[in-house]
């Protein structure tokens, strides 16, 4: 397994666990100063108070992408299914980052369906009414 640690003005590290834990990789840019990173087996997401959101490969630390927003982020990102929600400094959640995650299932893709709670379907502007 892996564990991730970040310190503002320093570095984010991916630490490979085991009998002899070791630093697998380091990342020095776009570090979050307040929010904790959130991770899946494939991705690490950082949200910074100056408005940058960064996505890294959790195994290698390679940056997949980053995006600069007008508002910054103090709260840690939240993973819900295939989405990552970010609450900006004004306390809103206008940002939703969709991340592709792998799913192992015996069902075919046509047998799968999305399930939405309350008005969450309204967050998806890419679906027909």
C-alpha cells in the first residue's frame, strides 16, 4: 500500500508501505497549505488555497493535470463514487471533478446504471432530461 503526506512550502511524498517503508516519489509544486490530499489507488488530488487543483498518479507522482480556479480551497476534497467534490473558500461546492476509476464487475456495461441521491442528478449537465 501507499500513504501520502504533504507539508506546505515543502513537498508531497508517496510512501510505499511494507517491512521497510520507503519514499517512492516526491512532488514539489502546487502544494496544499490547508487541505489534506485525497487519494484512490490510481490518483492523488491536491486542492490549494490559492485555487489550484492538481491530479497526480498515486504510484509514480507524475502530474496528470492541474487546473487554476478563481477561488481557493481550504477544505479537503471529498471522493463520492467517480466524482471529487471541492468546497471553495466561500463555502460553496460549485466544483466537481470527474475522475475515471476502474470498476471490476461481472456485469456488462449496458447492465450498469447511475444512481442519484436527492437532486444530485442536476449536477450532471451532460445527461438528457
